[in-house]
């Protein structure tokens, strides 16, 4: 078992071996899939702790310089205009822009709650991929459900969404509490 001092050194060693562009990939990987990601990409993982530096890996598919502007209307009806990376989820956009929406995305995108429930305009909704059954099950438990509701953790940003407005419902329900 590693002491806290050795644990800290292991983390520093792991992070120092990453190039700055890889830190974004690390940030993305820690959302919901932490352990499995590190298990695949770190050469030695013992009890969930990185014990040696990671190998360098290609992050180009994960990182995009393509950004668009979107509008997010919060529960108090205040509009937040933010930059969003193409291929990020709405949940990623909220986290990356440090928007403090009460209880938003508490399950970290694992489709275990409905706190990232968002409502789209019909035109944008029609361009989205069909929701999976897990998402539909969580939406059934959401407050303020509409015909154009989706979970923000399941909707990926595309270039065609430039300038879109997405709304948060006035009330939230955490499906884990039901």
C-alpha cells in the first residue's frame, strides 16, 4: 500500500509525463470513466493508483480546436452565452465554462440521474440522434419533460448548433432519489 507521500509523487510523476495537450484528454477521461481509462492507458495500475508514469498517447481524436457559441438559459431564466468545443457534451460545456447550476450533472454523465435535463428548440432537436433506451428511462423521471427534452450528458455539440439556445427546466429531479 502506498503512503500519501508516495501517492502524491506517483500522481505528479504521471502528470509530468503528459504533454500539455494531453491534460485535456486526462480531464475528459476523468468524467465518469476514471478507473477504466487509467487502467487502459497507464502501464502499471495497482489498486486504482498509478505507480509509474504513463506512456504518451495520441489525443488528436479527443481534442478539437473547433469551437462554437451557444446560449444556455438557466432555471432563473438568465441566458449564458458560452464557447463550446465540437464533440463535447452539453454537460462538458457547463463544466468547462464553470457554470454553477444547482445539482446539474451530479452523476457525471453516467445516465444515472436526470439532473442534466435540457430542452431544445424543435429545429435543433430534429437534428439530434435518437436517444438510447437508458436516456429515455431517465427522462421519464424528469420534471418539466417536453417533446424536445434530452439529457445534456448524451447530446454532443456539432458545428450546426452554432448560436443555438438550450434551456434548463425550472425544476429538477434527481432520479437517484426516487
